[in-house]
């Protein structure tokens, strides 16, 4: 049975020798790219195009045409290849259309060698784009699948190739277009290229060097509420532009900011990471079961980190496919019902009733098929989550994970930290961990206002504020627990002393750098001390004189937990706070604020840059985090200690003992 795919949907491939057939309303050029497990094209030799049409296991057409047949042998592609992308582009010869929106929607079909269709996809929704990624064939747990992508590029073939991380994108795109224009089939010389760089972070357009000269993953752009007040979760891969997001960008495809960078901060790589573990052979006729850590990475923690984000992307894609299918079914039924009403002969009587009933039946059938595909994918993801969750290290695990009962103060900082869970309405009860990279690239804000709950209200404001502070304490304790002894210092500002109860686990265990600061004088003293630290470290780094820092300066990562902002803050304190938010993360000073934005309304737009620089979290479930690809409103749930559990006290006791020995 042929699978009729919609954007984002995938389908398993039972054959490895295939044809990809393309039918377009105008001559188009067809190409294909190979990419490795990190989604990187290793060079122009991994691009099949009309001037160099054959690669191992892959052959494309030599000319621009309205119909193409691409030959694929997945067993013959190099072992390093994990994805094959099929690309279509309009020739830039000035004789045809310059955008796909002016021609009929291209149609692609994956078939067996006998012509039997396996999957088809009509690429709809294109407008100003002149190049498009039509399909991708990719490996998943040792098996090959096909996914409908449909990601268009108004910048043409050059922008598409650049988006896939090819440094020679513009030169190669120009050479391909020139070859098609001249209608010859001789090989196109490869553009001149510099020294090959196997570290993806160095090819990342937004990567910046850290103090050690290594590339680090840039954080997302400053957060500002969109039309629906949604923020993008920190730690996600690089984001596409809003224009691309509106054109149906697939979450698996990185945006123009560059490919996804999973590089561990401060780690230089000189060789590819070892291959991930594979599942044991499954009984014949049954799919292989999921395996914890089956993503790429140098360590199990890195593999699990990459696997969690892979699960997030898979859930985003399959949900987008389901919603797209439902939208199509709704619009089709609406169109059919309008046609019935437009015909006076069928408005009343049995004929009209039968037509309406048939339209509703077709709608129900389409929605049912889409739900069946969604449920299949969700079952696979839930099975993977059931395997991955118990295998997570403390930094990634929920507080109820047994791994915390064997907790020991770590010797090195982990890649990331779990700050909560994400889910979508269609996927309940599946939860995906929300991981943020370490060291923190921006601060966190726990919303204690009434807007923090899904229905815009809470039992009472005091209970909500208390819940926000408990969420902040759990996050601060987790940050302390995942850092080596002496490498993380926690300061607390509680101007009115109203959070003494919530802070008891921190104050009672002795993990704080000092008692919580109270009153305006306490606020001013802590902010002045941290501001001075930022200034000193900045001057030392910029002057290349790190050894010149004062001997008593605490060089550990610093976290400032602030309760009930802006109570106790005067104008000078607010200015210092904004300075810490802007300049602190680069030199190891981070903010964790518990605040209601409405309480700070008296400052007007002065604090807008502060709020935009922080990742907003909530003490209750709230659908305020938006992914950058398809715009899903993800529901965030905080990671809290189970009621009655003593695990927090046990962990903090070990942290305090290790801190005492270190000092």
C-alpha cells in the first residue's frame, strides 16, 4: 500500500534499491546530498548534481527536465552516510519561472525497481522559493526511512546548500546552474576550498570562541514574546528565520544560522566519535527495540543528550504531520460542503444529505488515518522514552529517578541540565526532558505571576509565589549537585525574608556562600560584589592576564537566586542587575529570578531587555514555549522533588560536605 505523506511525516523503507521519481510543471534540476550522522555534508564530493551525477549508491539526472528518475542503492552508499536529501531547484537561466509558487506543485514518489510506489509526496505551500529539499532518506536504529520535508529556500540552491553546512555552497551552486544552462554533462570542477575541518562547531556560523579558544554553542537569539506570548526554549538547536518557519521548516533541518552544534564546551575533537551502541538482533519479522544512548557522542552522557533532542525533534515532526493532515481534511470537507450548498439542486432533499454525509465520512477517514500514523509514532517514542529515562545520569534525570540514591559529587561538569519536561496535547502522557547546555548561556526566570498557569489563575497568589520559589530552589540545588566541589557558588537575595521556608533546604544544609541577603542594604552589597567580579574577570580576560586576578577572588561559576523582584531594588540596583544579566554569563555569573513581570511594571520598558534575556519557566504546567521550526506551543512542567522525599536533603548534605573539604 502506498503511503501518501504530508510534510514532516515519515515511512519505513523495506527495500534498499529504489527510484525517486519527480514530476514538476516546469523543467527543474534534481540533485542529492549525502550527510553523516551529525547532518553534515563533508564536501562537494558528497553532492550529486547534473555536472557530477554519480556517487556511490546514487545517481541523478544530467539535465533540467519536468520529469526525473533518481537511482538509489542504500546498501552502496558509504558507511559514514546516514542521510540522503533529494533537492529540486529551478534553473537560473532567465527562460523559465523563478519561483515554485508560479508552477504546479512538484510531486515526488519513492518506488521499487519494479515501479511499485512505496511513498509519495506533493510539495505544497511553496511561494517565493526557487529551491526545495523534497525528501530525505535517513537511518534510524539501523533501518532506513523516508521523510517528506518540503523545506523551501527563497535564496535558491546556494542558500539551500549553505544551510546544510557546505562551505563552498555559493561556488558550487553557480557551477551547477552554469552547467545546466550550457546543457552539457561534463564534470564540474570542485570549487577551491580551505583546510577541511571536522569539528562542526568551527563551521557553525554563530559559534564563538571561549576563553580556552574552543568553539562553543551559541544560545538562541534574545527571547521576546511573539504574537501569542511564546518563548523558545533554551538549549535548542539553531533557529530558522520566521519567514522559513512560516514556510513549513522541518525541525530536522537546521536554519540558516548553521547546523546543530552538539560540541561539548571546552572539548577539542581530532577524530569522529565512536559509533553508538546498537540494539540486539530482534526476532525475525519484528522491528529492533530502542536502545538508550543510540545517538552519536564521545560519552554516554553526550549520546543520551543527543538522543533526547532527537526524540524532541521526532515528536515535533510527527505532531506537525498529524496537524497538517487534520487541517487538510478540515479544508477538504469545508470545500465539499460549500460545493453542496452552492448547487440549488442539492441544498435540500436526500441528495444533499447524502453528499454531506459522504463528505463527513471522508473527513473522518482521513483524520483516522492521520491519528493511526501518529499513534504508531508515539508508541515508538514512548518505548524509547521508557528505555532512555532510567538510563539518564543525575543531571538529566527527574528527582524521582533512582540514580539520585547513588549520587556522588561529580568530578567534572556535565554537558547539560534538566530544567523540566515538555509535552504536546496530542502526545500525553509522553514527556521529553528539557535540557539546557552548561555552562548556562543565559539566566532563568521563574514566573510567580497569575499568568503562570494555563487558565491564567491559581488557587491564590501566595501559593503560586511559594510554588515558584520551590521550583527555583529545586533548580538551584540541581545546579549545585551537578558541579564539582568548589566550582559552583550560590548567592541568595530575599529582600523581605518571605522565602525562609522554601529556602530551608539550602540554608539548613550549608551550601550557600552566605546567609540570604535581606533589605535594601543586603541587595546592594551582593549586587556590588558580583558586579565587581564581572568587571575584574572581564578585564583579565581581555588583557590576557588571567593570573593577575586578586588571590581571594572566587573563580567558580556564580548563581544569584533572587526572590520577589523588584522588592528592595532601587534604580541603582536595577541597573546593576541588568548589567549582570547582559555581561555575567560570559564570565560565569548567572541569574535565577523569581518574579512577576507585572510587579515590575512601574519601571516601564526599562526592564524589557532583562526579561528578554532570560528563559521564562513556570511553577505550574504552561504552554508558553514555542519551538522554532513549526511553532508548536509546548507545555512546560517543572522538575520538582516528589512530596515527602528526602532525596534533596541527602544530595545537598553531600554537596555541603564536599564544599567544606574543598575549602
